[in-house]
């Protein structure tokens, strides 16, 4: 569940709220599907969007069989409707759902089925029976809105939106993603841009996480209290999130831990070899589940098609990276309440190296903002990293390249350093540019994205078309 709206105010979701409210204004019955990783604020969004509506809110319970899910649904129905005639003897979802009919007969309601994957016990049965009851009975009541909300994106897309039962019947689909910098800054009002950036680099744009640290004297002080103290919230958050998404399947944990060690990412074959996970169709499904949850991301070279076999996988969830790099590895010190663990870590080269790698991921999450800053957002482009698997081109690894339809390639070098970035970055990038020139006839435009400052000699060199500071990404 997301942050308490009364504590934070509602920020960053204006467009999603507008879409849900527009759906509600239609006199015809409508279906919305909302999904996104846990803690991203789905429940809070729904409550805010339907603040002035009559809502029946049902939440599934984790790791329970269909019989218990049905009993839980009926219990919640009785409490919210105060109907003493609820039949608790029903054995299937069809007869449980039809008991909404007398309530809808009184006035229009928004029906929210939250944590829908739990409610369905990860099976197709509920989806099929819901479709039948909805189409034949519940949708006949004007103004009824059905919202299916889930935190397992792979289930919500494959088993709900693309299911035979509901395919083409969903009126609104929202994939709720973590905050970008602009919205994180609004939530963290009163904190500077560098503090905001580093909070997002360490915790991600998760509203609840940012809300937990925002009222401390500094965001680092908040992280120290919540992630590096014995009873801190983040000590057990990794397990809470992981188990709620995937249960106790060890293969997911193996993949995450492996990718945490290889920050630059791994190809599928290397991942299978290093983790001991069988290189089969099952690995593809496991990777799809992790990527759908927003924990990892697959990248293919920008000049290749999405179905390319040249694809590598990177752990991109900021909190999971931070947890494995600094929290898990320091648990002994944390559990004895050793003082200033985080303060010491934050001064190390390893910490700034971690911020640098995380900054690259943050830039990849702000591609449209970068294109606007550079003035080509109105031009068609593809973007992403440029890399190869074969040894002859291993020297050519470009983390972000925009391949534009106006015959320009914009190469972005991203650096997040404690000291101003100097002329050495030119030599580092020029080796890559020399190789890239042999692969394209397009004009190559060089861009540098940095934390804040660069040296005078770098500016005087005139090597870069533009130097973007991290502050400019708040648009």
C-alpha cells in the first residue's frame, strides 16, 4: 500500500487520476486494470481518484487457496454492504460475485478488486467467472465501474488483459511506474535537487520509501535511521517485497543476487551458467516475471530489433541494488546497532561508484526529458545502449545512444562524480567514437550528462555538443 495521503498530499499522479475519473463519468459500465510493483502507490491512487464516489473495496489475501479467498471476499462484502443475507455457503466465484447484484441495484458503485492475483490464486478460474458475471449481470447497472488492481504485472498482463475472457474488454489499462525526478521533488519538497537525486538513486521513485525519509534533517539521515538501524523499515523490506511478488521460489532470488554482483548486466547464457539455473524456456519465463515486476530490465543493442538474441539483463530496481550492495553486506553491524554505518559507507569510493552506475539507470528512465533538453523530441528516434557479444567489438560499449531519423546519432556519456568531471572523459569516449564511426555514416553528436560541475579545461575543449547537469532532468 502507498503512503498515507493525509500525510503526504497526493502528488505525481494527476494524469492517472484524470483517466480513472473520466472512465467513471461514462454512464456505461467500464473495466479498468491497474498494475505496478508493490509500494508504488496503486491503492492510494484508486482512493484518491474515487474520493467522491461510492466504492466497494475488496483485497485478496496472500498465499491462500480459492476457498479462503472467496470467504474473505464475502466477509468484506458483508462488512461494507451491511447486508445480513450474504450466503457464505457458496463454493465458487460465480456465486460469490453475483451477490454484488442487489447492492448495485441501489446505486452505482466502483468495485475494486485489489491484489487481484492473490484473489485469483494465480489461476484463470476467477477471470473466466468474473467475465461471465460481469457481462450478463453486473455491467447491466449503469455507472458501474470495475477496477482490477494487482502487483504482479506478469499475471495482470498475461492472465487478465490478454486472457481469452477479457481480451478487448478492458477500457483502461494503467501501468503505474515509480516517480521520476520531477514528482519525487514535489514529494520531497524542502530538500534540494542533489538530495532528491541521491534519494532516488538509492531508494528509487517509490512514494512510500521517499515519504519514510523526507522528514529527517537530511535524506541521508533518514536512510541511516530506516536502513542501517536494527529495527529500521528497510532491513526486512527486501524479503517482504520479494516474497509477496514471487512466494518462496528460489530461482528468482538466485537471479537477483547474481545480477546484483554483475552491475553491467549479463547475457542469458552467462546467467544460466553462473547461477546454475537451467537454460530452458523456464528461465525465459522467470526473467519475464522479474522484468514485468520492474526489478530487472533487458537491453538489446539500439541498432537491433527487440527480438534480437543479443540481449543482456540488468538489475535496475534502485532499492534492490542498494540492499544487496550495502544493507545485506553490513547486516552484522546493523543488527548490533553499530553507530554511523551508513555515514562511513557514504564516504567510500565504492559508494560513489555505485551512485555512478545508478545514475546511468536514472538517465535511462528519463529519455524523453533528455530528448527535450537536446531539442529533438519532435523527431523519430530509437534509443538505448550499443553493445556486442563478440570479442572483436567488446571495446564498443555505449550506455546510451539516440539513433535519430534526421541522420544524427546522439551519444550520451553519463558521469556522477564527487569532483568536477575533467578532460579525461574525452579520451575515454573518443576511443568508442572512433569505433562507432566505422559502423555508421550518420553525424555523431556527443553529449555529456553529469551531476553538476565540470572542469574549465573540459568546457574550453568544446568537445561536447552539450553538457547536461542532473538538475536539468527535473522537467
